[in-house]
C-alpha cells in the first residue's frame, strides 16, 4: 500500500500541499493521510506555571 503523509497546520500553504498530494496520489494509486500535531505553549510545560495553580485547588 502506498501512502502520502501530509503535515497540515490549517494554513494556505498546507492546503496547497494537501491538494498537490491528492493529485499525486491519484496518479500513483496512493492514499493521502493528513497529520496535524499540536504543541502546547512552552509556558504550560514549566513546573512553576502549574505549582501555584495546583496549590490553590480546594482553597
């Protein structure tokens, strides 16, 4: 099975890439799979950001 993996971020460029991949897939008998990855903002990953919020639970 042939697959074309297309990363998308909902931008116009990603839409163009998906269109191109679709056309290519039709030509070679492949299927297109779209992949969107979300990254949390860095400040959400820092322990000090959550520490104060967790200490206030139940207060």
